[in-house]
């Protein structure tokens, strides 16, 4: 009855609810935080002229161009390009424009250096696809203009850097020319274009940079062929490898005369060590070679003679050359030695004459140095100082100067691939967390200030103090669990294979852990397909255990590559254990069972359809055996258009006895006709979703029973022709089919065709409904559809007396094999935005109404009430339906500007939205990630179960005190009066 | 018997009992005045007092019936107020409904007390009491009916299943698109 009265109150509440959930300006940053990142740096160009702020312009693997402050590493400006607009090269021209070449060399843009505004954009076309190269000719001045030379798509362009106009262009017709370098010899108007043709022909073109005139064309054949990268050792000498990778070729094209010098690598290093690879760099006279794990530095001494300078097996990274004075070049070299890195800056002409040698302690969790960028500055004593920007294995960016790390950026967080959450430790007695707590006086002062604010007595300074107090509240960033469950750890896994724990209160990094065990070269060569699962979530009886997560990866691109597992403690970030598996990992299935220490049972399916049970304990196998016949799984083969269902059969029949391995058999398969349908999206319910009730009370006290099976799969297929871009097909040859499939029996519960529609489909499945988004070609608009599924076989269970006495079978376990009769209701609406991601709010008990969280194309998150996507909406709802909260039907879903969860911010490069329930039923935590991170709390039906943050406790307290005082005073007065009455 | 205390209930603030029938002068503190004979007076007044008693009993019975009929007016007024309150759930209608439920219940609890003043061995109170109870039950029924029209009575299936947890599933099927 208590619940019913509660629900009744809730209903009362809803009836007064208006759907807008917005935020006041001063509430920004109270419960939300936003962090900006750029991703792994690919290329960096320094801009450190004497005047103006010192900055570095970088391009990254997340397609970001950013200008960073060299002093603090902050972002001055940043642009996130589209995912298909990959940046090929950046440079600075005429001291004020950043030139970027992107989209496979077809778009050249100039950005204003101080503020990042785009100045011009040129589209460069060419006859064929090729490597794209960008070269800014700084010493060729034409009317104060720098000419930008771009080689792209088999064509050489010269572009004016002032307005982006193409000055001249030159095609290279040679059908198979593979251009390797575009070189400008210093102090000349010439440009060399060198490349390989037909794999054994070396081609050299000499071009006048002023007008594009072809001055000379030479070619020479080398029978051995060429392999991989080339390294430029002078403006007229190249070093390349022959096709076997064992002979070094020094190619000189001085004065248009091409000559080859061959030097077998074994001559240089004594014995053959295996295939070599040239590390591309641009240091005059020196190049480096990687043979296995050994790095060899070789100098070219005139006429193709080679000399080995150093041979080292330390992990080494080299920067490009930096010209420090007339004709002098320097470069930086970083070597790993234990927990330190050694930075050496050497002049190009003298290997042993170090300009700088420093040792810097480096956090092991950052891994190896991947890239080095060097820059110099002039010290007060007129000598040269060097600063070095390094990119680490975990994608972080650090600036080293004078033997110290000046700043560091955790840009690995720009490429999150999986997210899960963990609770914080419980507050223990004796642990001095109370230190963070304000003392009583502070508390009272704070509340007095707030009271002043509410009574509008506060001065502007007071207001500022209130605001900063609210923002800096130590309460939200404590390292212990809170009563409302707002404080949690977000465990995120980045593409670099690093785990971060972020505090939900302020987004700071609590710990980070590079999965070393997965990165060991002997264990795993190319680690891919990482995923994160909750391994152990202790509550109730296993409270003293720390929670842990499971990271699953695969060593190599093929499906048969062996898998690796790593278990990480989420309180400390320490790796508990790691396993290199003998079998492959095709699928990971978390089972709904846990053992006595709250470790979740996981089933790992390998490529041969064997199921492996983890953890490998007798207890786990005991639990598993009990449920053996009830465990199924399905696999989606989207290439073949087949969905298959499997069941477990028996223990593995391999030569090695393994009691944790099980054979499986195929139960059913759904085959989509390949000529008419192609799977484009599948979605299921979240495993941890909580549903409060199976009944839905509709108008006039009627009941509908939701079909709440966890084993439902939503599949969307589209016509194969229509799986391309929007608009590439006519409406007649395009269709979209949505299915609801029971994954235990393979039964198709519902099928609906949308004619004239096409993908991409974004869908979300929750409770008994699925919402999906697609494009309608007939009306040229995006649409969203909802399907709700109800259990018709229970619809007759409406006898009140049976229900009162509990003589019903509504809560008895149900089986998919009982073939429940279902009905579906669906409706479609237009929607203005195209979207990147869609999610739904989830709360602790599932009572609160739901909101859809829509990641729009503008990288914002929009909250849309599920009530707008209710298939029972009609144009003229009856009075009873209105009371129930049904909104009159409109053809367009409204976008209320106030319901943007991200308010004024953008989550650049939005990839995913994760919702986590807080302990407080009304509230859900939302984490959106992309290049940026954004976190906030949402209350889809408002915070009906708690007082708002700005509730004035002081006012309440004072009111109570005043009331009590008034009671006493009036009591005394009345006593006195009564006495006087009696004496009269 | 205490003097100065009303025995006839409402309308009489005090009374002196002149009908002291005791014959023994020794039982009184004050001796009878000279020439006063108790025996003769008794015989004179007996007829008058019987008449009085009958009148009183009649009056009591009449009053009891009046009291018994009082809830009827209440009932009418309640009905009017309920009609005014409408059938939507809000503070006013809930307040009226609950008072409509509470009044008959409290009245029924105090049935004995209400009819106490009219207790007399000559008056038959069963009739008025039954009427009183019946009318109050009618009021109660009206309240319950109002409660039902407001939809606050668990008479529908929806009231019993609205918090029914989802049924457990026997089978479990998992799987995702391959990594």
C-alpha cells in the first residue's frame, strides 16, 4: 500500500509537471563538467616568434587542429573536422596562417593563427588517388606571398597562401608514379618531385616553382625494386631500401643525374638481423634504420658511403631536423632507460657533440615515446635552449624544457572506446575524510550567505562568493561513497589501451593504468578490439572486496587471434592478474549469475563456437551447471545476413581436458535474403536495466501487460543498394525493415517495413519498447519510430479477487518456449536532426519516467521525453487519456531549446552517451564522450525525492526557531492573561 | 443525590428535589420544621409527580427521535458538497470525501454517548438508535461511493498489478556483434 500511495503522489506530481527541464545560468557547472581534448598528436608546428604568445599548432588523429599555449598547454583554439576529413599535413605560412591539407589531399584550408578563424578554403582535384604532400616554400617570396606546394591525387598544385588561389598545376601522367617526396633545395626556385614508378623505376622531375614549368625529367631503373619509406638525407640524396629489405640504396640525383649506390645492411652491422625499415626523418646526412628492436643511426658521407654512428636496442624516438642557425641543423633523440627517458639534442654534423643531454623521470603508465617535436629558444645569455614536445604511447602530450615536464595533457581521453562505472569506497570510521568537511562556523557562514542571497540582500561580491562556494563544494569530489550515489568512478578505456578512473564529481583523473601486460610484445603484437566489463561488483556480503573490471582484447586483426584478459582493481588501479588465452575471443557474454564473492560469470565464445567459462573456479562451474540448459547465445553475421542462435551441448571433446570449455550446437538461424536485405543495426536491452513493473495502467484503470523479455533483439535491415549515403538511391528501390526477434527460440515477434526509407539506423531498446531513427526518402526528412510490445496472453488476468488473494500466475517464471501471444503498437514521427548516438536514461528502481538522450549532429545532447514517443498518442485524446498524460499527436517531435542537456556546450566528436543510475531514484548520471567529455546529472521527472541543491536550510532553521519562540512567548502571555482574568 | 446539578439534561441548569420520600427524620441533618408532616404530603403529590414523569419520558423519546434524524440533514449537505467538489482528485475533493467518511464513523463510535441523556427505563431507544446507525451508515456509503468515483478505491485490476514486478525468465540468451 505504501508503494501505491507513493505512486499516487507521483501521479499527482506528474500531472503538474511541465516537460521542460532547464537550468539557470548560475547552475552551470554545479553538477556538470566538461573537458576538452585534442587526441593523439600527429604533427606539430611551433610558432615562437619574439612577439606574441608562444604557441604550437598541432594536428591529431581525431582530426583536430588546435593551437596550444606553449606555457601551460591550454587550448587557444581548436577545430574538430569531420571523421572522413582526415588531416594529411599542417604548416604555417607567412607567419599568420595555419595551412591544413585534409580529406585525402583534396581540401586545403588556411586558418588565422591568432584566433583560428578560417581564412580560405580550396578544393584540389586530381586525376587519381595518391599520397598527399604539403610543402610551404618559405624562402620563395612572390609579392610577400608564400607559395604552398601541394601534391595530391597525382597532381602538383601551387597555391597562393594569401587567398588560396591555385597559381599553377601540373599533372604527372606517368600512370603508376608513386610520388615519395616533394623537395625544395634551399635557396633556389626549383622543386624536385621524386617517386617510384612500376616498383623498379626511380623518377625525378625538376620543376620551376614560380610557374610550374617542367625543367627536367629523369628516370632510372633499379632491378631490385623499392620497399616502404624513403629518407631524405640531403636536398639531392635519398635513402631507400630494396624490395628484400636487406640492401640500402643511396639515390643521388645531383644536377638531374641519377645514381644508385648499394650497400647491404649486413656490411654495416656485421650480421644480418632480419628485415629492416627506414624511419622517415629529415635530418641532413643522417637517417635511422629499425631492424627488429634495434635502432641504427647511419651517416651518409658523400658519394653514397655509409657509416654506422650508433647501434642501440633501447627504445628510441627521433625528431625532425630543426635549423638553428645558418646551415646548421639539430635534432632531438629520446631513449628509454628504465623509468627515465634520456633526451639528447645533437647537431646534424657532429654525432658526439651533444647540444643538450637531460634525463627526465617518466611515469611508467605513459608507456613509450612515440613522437618527438623539437623547438629552440634563445636564452638570456644568447645561447640556444631547446624545448621538446613528446607524444607518448598513451596518447598524452608533454612539453619538456630544462630537464622538467612543463606541462602534460591527457589526450588519450579523446578516444574512449568503452565506459563502465564503479562505486567508491564506503566511508570508514577513523578515516579522516572529515578534514575536507567545513567546520561548523564555515558551514553556518555559507548558509547565512545563501540566506542573504535568497532574501535578495546580498551584494554582488556576496553573490560571487556564493557562486564560487557552490562550484567548489568539496562535497561532490570526496573519495567516498555518498548517500545519494552521485559520486562514482567512471572507468574508461581509451584506444591507446589505457584505463582511466574519472571522478564523477569534478572529472579529475583518480588513477590511470596502461595495460602493460597487454602491451608486452611477446604476449601480443597488435592488440585490438578492447572491451570493458564489470567483473566484480561487491555489495551485500562481499563488502570488503574491492570491485574490479575485466578488459578483454584480441591479439591481431583475425578472429582466430588469441585473446587476452586483464583484471583491474577499480579502487587502486592496480592490475590484479592477466591471462593470455589459448583460445580466441569472438564474443563475451556476461551471465546474470555471480559467485559468492560477487564475481560475475562470463562466457567467452571463441571462433570455433566453443564456450569458455570464467572465472575458472569450481564454484563457478557449480553455478553454471545448474543453469546449463537455460543458457543460450546468438551471433549476428552482418556480412552474410544471418542471425544464429546457439545452445550449450556438452563439455569440450578436445585432447586436453578442460572442464571450463563447452561445445555448442546451433538451434536456429534467421537468414535475410541477401538480394533485398542487409543488416545495418542490431540492439538489445541493457543487461543491468531495472524495470519496476510489468503492468502499464492506461486510461479508465485498464491494464496492459508489457512484454518484458531480456531476450529480445531489434534488427534493422535495409536494401543493399540503400546502405550507402543518404540520397544515393530513389525511394522506390529503398526500404527499411525492422524486426523483433526472440533470441532463445529465433521466433520473429514483429516485422515492419518502412518503404522509401534508408539508414543509418540508430536505435535504443528499453523495457518493452524500441525507438529508432532513420531517413525517409519520400518526404526528405528524418523520422523516429517507436514500437511497444505487449503480452496479450496475460491481458485476461484482470480478476480483482484473484489479484487481491494473490492467486494469479503473473509473477511465476516464464519461458520463451511458451510462445506468448504478443501485440505491438507503433507510431512514427518526423524529427529535425540527424543524430550520432541515442541512449535512454536509467534509474535505480525504474519508476521514474524515461527520457531519450539524443546525440545530435551538432555534438550536443538533447533530452526528449519518452511520452512524445508513445504509440497511443492520438490527435484528439479523450479526457481520461489526457489525465493519463498522453500528449496530442503531432507529426513532428518538438525540440525544446531548454532541454539540451549540454546547455551551451558541445561535446566535439560525440561518440557515445552512457547513463548510470544514481542511488536516488529520481536521478540518473549521464556521461557523453567524444573528443570532449561531458558529465551531468539528470532528473527526468525532476528531483521529487530530494530537496534541491539551492534549498535554504538556514531559512528553514530560522523559521523553526522563530516559530518555537513565538509559541513560547504566546504561551507565557496567555498564562499571564488567564491569571489576571482569574483575579478579576 | 447531588443538589444543583442538572438531571434532566439540556434546558435545566439546576433543580431541587422536593420529593424526598424518606420517612425517618433522623436521616436528615436538619430536623423537620414544626407542623410539617411528611406522610400527608406524600399522598398529595404522588399523582402530580407521575404525570410529570410521563411528560418527561415523552419528551425524551421525542428528543431521541430528533437526534436520530439529525444525520439525515448532514447527509444531504454532504451530498451537495460532494456534488460541488467534482470527481477529479484534488485537495478539496479529497478533504470533503475524507470528512464524509470520518463523520459517520465517529458518530457511530459515539452512539451510546449521543443517546445517554435520553436513557430512561420507560423510553425505548432501540428505534432511534437503529435509525441513527442506518443514516450514518448511509453517510459512510456515500463517502465510499465518492471515494470510488474519485478512483481511490482499489477495485480495478490495475490497482493490484501496478507494482507487480516483472516475471522471471527461465532462459537467458546473450550475445553481441563480434568484437
